[in-house]
């Protein structure tokens, strides 16, 4: 995890497709990296690639047929209903995206939006993207954001979602029942906006997914690179603990382990109205974009362009890692990733109301509408679901300093942030108006480490370790 200050900027800093930056050529070591990953496994990889393309052909049709209905959802008040939880779990594990309805009352969510709008109006120096008509604001410590992250229902929904992960190592230092607070941005996108046209991408690194010092530290994708993508388990947590997802200190690249990216809605928004799109192919899509750099078409000029027989493994490794640029997110498009049929498999989330929580697995391809074709704002606060880990506790310690100062969090573009903003809550006020659980999520209070039913030895040790890291031992 990098501790160096990030460059100034906005959300476009990690998306060449938004910033217009020209992607540099990768250094020669990336060809060597390909050789190391594939050497001695060429036959297994070729066979697995062929099998993957056949599965994708079938499953893309299923996704296109179901559309938004493919996305699982559950009402917040049904989280204790065993039958509904089971149906939800099975669908979530397959699709990697979900909606938890009614986590916060609509009136409260709308009140937070009104408070945010006043905060922005009171502080006209607030930065955003696009600069001329912001849709995404460089705000992290507005009262609404702090209160939303601290809301007991939000924390419970996050713990519920993270409970669908598991650790193969029972002694792993991790707790999914103790969400940690990640101070992220917010979006208030107005009708007609075309500037925040964020295409298909995956966050938390790009090149790092192939690199030994990145996701290779935990062997997260070993099964895929060994020609056995069918055995890849995206829900195994312990392998992600040593991962370094930000090797290049990108301005906005995420270093914290987010099991789910997510947002809390502050508007009534339907498909096509400036909202989220996701790819429910999920683990199949992950295997595809990771294996894609090893394969090329025999012919670009054939009606059978997508046919498995037209694709073969490169004899000489190239420097091409489609859509991967150091310090940026992993971007995807129809030209570079043709078998994903992104035009058909990127589906809108269903209509959303204020107070709904939308979450998607950290490997999931996602995007936003190219144009906001609705008649009212499309507004959310980005609130990912993050477990308590050693790395996340270390991040909390640094983020806590940013909170005291009103500066952007360690992962985000540096600058004065909200240090001079009028209406920013004082740390004392926050401590007096959020629960002890929320205080701990922000790194502001000590974790209770006593015995309690169901706690594993790894979780107990993690709580003790977190107290040490945060200065509460």
C-alpha cells in the first residue's frame, strides 16, 4: 500500500477514456510477465480459452434475454428471512451484483441530498468532473456522507453482503462483520449530461491483476492462469489480503480492500437515466479479460471472427494487455474484448428509489449511462463495503488524519480538499452524533475484543491487531 501523496486531479485521473490521456506503451518486462504466467501451460490455456468462449456464447444470450431482471435484490427488512436470504445468496454468488432495498428511509436520503446541495452552493470552490458542469464532486467529508456511512442500517447491510465471502484460511486476519468506512465521492448528475460517460471498467488496479507484486501476492487468479478458470472462486477472501492493488500510486486508484463497491441512492432513477450498468457474466468475464492478452484472432476478416477456432495463443508474447494502463483502472470495450458482447451484456440496474443500496463485487465490470436521458437528477453517495483487515486498518489510520484536516483520503487526488469548507462537521460533533460501531468503522474508537458467540480466532486476533494499528492497544 503506497503512502505517498497522490497528484491533484479528479475522477478522470484513473480513466484514460475520460481524461483523453494517451496510454503509454508498457515496458518490456510485461512480455516477460506473460511468458512466466503461461510457460509450460500453453496447451491447458488454449483448451481453457476455447471452453470459456463456448460458455460465454451461451451465457451472453441468457444475460441479454433477462436484462435487468437478472440482478438479485432483497428488502432490508428481510435480511433475517432464511428462505429469502438463501435465494438471494445463490443469485448473488452467480451474478456478483445486488440491490438491498430500503436500507435508509426515503425522506432521510432526500434530506441528505438537500444538505449536500447546500454544502456545494456554500462552497463554490468545490472541484468536480466535468469541470464545467460537475456530476461527480471531490467531496469526502460532507455531513451527509459521514452520516450515511455511519448509519446503523448501512453498516448492517454491508456486513450482510460481506458475509457471502469466506476464508479458506480459518486463521486469516479478517472480519467481515466489522465494516470499515471508506471515504469516497458523490454523484449528482443532471438530466442531459454526457460528460460523465464512464464506459465499462473494473476498479482496484489494472496491470496489477497480472503482476506478481500485485494480485499475484495472494495468487488470487492462479486457477485462471493455470488453465482452470472453472475452479476460480471470486468469493475467497484470504487470498486477497496480501494483494497490492495500487502499485503505481494512481490519483484515485484504490489501495483498500473493497469486497463490494457500492452506493446509496438519493434519487428515484430508472434505466437510461444516468445510472449504473453492470455485467452479470461476472466470474466468466473476469476469466475472459485476464486471459485475453494471451490470445489473438487468426483472421480479422471473417464472418467467424468470434469462433473459438479463429483464436489462438500468441507464440511470442506481446506487450499488449488490452485496456490495462499502469496507475489506471482496467477499461474494456467491444473492440478489445469482443466475446463479452458488451453492448448486450452491460445491463442497467432496475429502477432505484432513495435509500436503496446497490453493491457489486470488486471484480465486476461496470459502467454508467453515456447520457442521462431522465428528467431529474441521478444522485448517489459512493459507499463501498470494506472488511476489517490489517491493510484496511492501516488505511483507516491514515484516512483518520485526512478526516481531522478535511483533506481527501489517501487514495484520492491530493489538494486542499474541504479544509476551508464552510459547514464541515468538527470531529467532536461527529463523535457525539454517531454510534460506537460507526466510530470504530472510522478508526475513531477501540474494538471490543472479548469473547462472543461465533467469533473465529482469526477475527479476534484481527480486532486486537486493529487496536494496535489505530493506537488503542
